[in-house]
C-alpha cells in the first residue's frame, strides 16, 4: 500500500516534506560522487534515509544522515526537513570539505 498525504489540502506534512528534501539532497550528493545513508540508531543497511523517514515519525530534531565521499571521508549531518536541498548541500560542502 502506498502512503498518501492527507486529503483536503495541498500542504505537505512534515514527514512528506522531510522525505522529499532527503530525496533531492541525495540526488545532489550523488552528482558529486557522495553517497547518503541513514545514520539513525534504527537504520537498516541498504535502506535509504528517505525511505526510513517515510516509514516512521523520526526525531523532531531531524533525520541523521551519513555522507560518504569518494576518498572515504565521512560526515554525519542532521536534516530537519526545512530549507532547500541545494543550500543544505552547499553548507555541508563548505563546512566539511567533503567534496573538493
């Protein structure tokens, strides 16, 4: 059964907004050769963070993700579902040097 947002409004739920943001952020990271995995305590190997976010309420603080660069560099970031994926990715890159 496929999850559908509640009827009656065009606004996204917090969960749906977070899932979409993670999906878009993952795509941007992939363009730079960076993989994105969930870093949540209940993460399952091979399950994307966007899928985890879609199946549970998550933390109010945000969804922890593990970003792994080509050279083996790893960074954990917490994405709260707010903002724009491009701005978030740029901030992570600028603060961590994950991609040069």
